[in-house]
C-alpha cells in the first residue's frame, strides 16, 4: 500500500485517541488501530467501490470446525479514564450473509472486549459464504471505522459461472464483427516500401511503394508481445501500478488515432487548417483524450476501462493485419501455448493464495470487464482479456477481405461461429469446480482453424486461402478500388457523343492512374 493510501486512512482526532489500541481476533490478533493510524489492511478505499480489483483487506476464516465464526474486538486504553462507547457491526454486501449488531451508551476503562459470533448456514453458496464486515466505533464521540472479510469455510470453492460473462461475450462478439470489417486506414497517407516477404506481394510482384495499411503479423510479433508483457510484469514488481501508467499512455495514443479515423470517414471533418491539421484531428485529439482523463479522475472506473479497451480494439484492427492463413497459425500456436502456461500459473496462484495479486495485475485496460451479479472475495468482475477477442478477430478480418475479393464467405462464417460458439463453450467450463480454466482461445481458435484447414483442403484452396495468394484490394490498393467502384456506379463504360463515333469515357479510368 503506497504512502498516499496510508495517509488517506489516517484518523486525525487532534490527539483525542492517541492512547487507544484496537485489535481483532482471538488466537491470532491483528492490529487495527494504533497511535492515531488505521492499519491499511482494514481499509477498503475508493478503488474497491469503483473498479474490478478485489478488496485488499484482512480476512478472518472459520477454523473451529463448527458452523460458528467467532472473533472479538479488543479496545485497550493506556490511560486510566472512563470512555463512552457505542458500536455497530454489519455486513455491507447485498447478499445473504447476515450480520447486524448494534450497542449504544456503554462505558469502559482500561480494556473492553466485543465478541462477534456469526452462524453460517449448512448449505453454502456464493451469496452466503462470506461478507465484508464494517465495524464502526464511537469512542467519546470520535468515530473509527474499519473493514474485514469474514468467510464461513476456508475450503469452500465458489462457483465461477456468472451471467456477466455472457454479457461480455455477446457485446465483445458484436464489437469484433463491426471493427474487423472496417480495417482501412484513412486519416493519413503514408507510403512505405514493403520489405517483408509477403505472400501477396511476391505473388503479384508488388515491389513499389504502397500506402501503409497496417503491420502484417506473424510469429515474430508474439516475441515482441512477450517482451512487452514481461517488462510490464517486472516493472510492477519495482513500482506499484507503473505498468498501468505505461499501458494507459499507449492506449491514449491508440484512442486518439481511432477517434480521428472515425471522424475522417466524413468529408465535413477533412477541412484543413494550418500545417495540414484537419478538423477531425482536433476533435479526435479532444475526444480521444477524454477516456484517459476520466480513467484517472474516476480512479480507474470499470466503465471507463471498457471504453478504453473497445477503442483499443478498433485501433488494433486498423493497425495490425494478417495476409494468409499460414501466418495466422504461426501467430496462434505460440499464443495458445503461452495462454495455457498462464492459466496453469493462475490456477496454482489461486491454490496458494496469490490470486488477489494476479487478479489485480491483469485487471487493467487490456480487458473487457463487467461486475459479477454475485461476486466473491477473489473476483468482483467478469473479465475477458484483450486477446480473447483480438486474435480471433484477426482471422475474421482476413476472411472478410477474402470473402469480398473471392466471393467465398464460408471461412468468414466459420470464424464468426467459432468466436461466439467457442466463447459460450468456454463459459460452460466455469461450472466445473477445482478445474484449471483453459483459455477461451482454445475454444475459439482450435475448432475454427481445424475446420478451415479441412475445408480448404477439400475445396483445393490451399494456394489462395492458405498462402494468401489473391489480390487483397484493401491492403494493396485501398482507395483506387473504391474510386473505381464509385465510377462504375455513376458512369457507363462508353458514352456516345454522336451517332457515328464511339469514345471510351476516360473518367472511369481516373482511379487507375498511378
């Protein structure tokens, strides 16, 4: 807990309670209040109410083998004087863990013990096995408030299924369907020389400079991803939440870029000012910066988190492309292995009590989140990581371009069904307790890719679909093809100026000039 949060929970009573010590527990006692300071392990803080991070507060387990949780609060005064005391103890969660104790107009001198006993139900579930207990003490009209988690059974395993996952899956699939089909970069015209051995470039012998329409991904970009993820994880060990600031900075750039792209679709926003700056650029910078500002102002609110993640997805689909099914597989295989290793690590972390730290680390802007209907002491939100949608979306974008140019939509349908069906199949595994949750990528990528491999072999399309050897107009010739389509829709192939002479209409070939 950093110094800022420590200072936030300082109880300043002008020295009135300097000689009061408060502890919690019977056999093992925890210091709650001492020397006018509240132990941060007993303070929820603003982040718990606004974000998806789990409460980092002290947990009291039932270890006596019965259905009764018994603990106690000890108030010790080092001064020989009489204090007035009132207190209330209640569960602040809206669940079935009932705890509500109040007592007023007491007095004590030296030592006061407040016993707390809770009777747990015999049939435990997600709604009654735990509670967040808020204790409020009024000592001579000075209030001290602290929190702790009370759990009926340390060995109880909460159900992992929650309908909030279904909401994320449906919304995420719709977002991918929209964004993956609009990957053309419009806001700037950057000509580059393609040095990669791209399959479409070799097949059509495109060696001249081309308009930049994104980076072509393959297995080597997994190495870059792994290095960035490792760097963020290591920095998180050195400085608390520094990885969040790095990701937010990158996301701010991506958000501004994507909003500018959205404005650039309308001619009204292409009005140029000085130095080639357009109206859409100014509005894009302003609106694209708002989510980042609100993210910090609202202390990383989960709604702002989702807005940033959605804008990141839109920017990624514009900036990153795959040009063949072969490149997609070389990218998918290492990601599947990495995701499996990560799932095993998280499972072991949960078994060994590290889960809160891991959950807090991955609960950032590179994930879609929604509060659980019945959240637990280790999970407050349903979370699906960024790659659960982006990696399948890469093939959806590729198959969409393939369908447009080859008029073959079967692969696009396969990957769309694979995304929604695979996510739902993954969701069913959350019903299984004490089970390592396989990454959702195993359910979305493997069946769809296997079906595509089999179908492309049966249809004898290895050359086009597998190697990407077809004319990909969106990547190789994005705007000239659009001009040609507009020309064909508005003009005829020939025009007759008189009855004796037929002349080709040169306007329809304007988009073909280099």
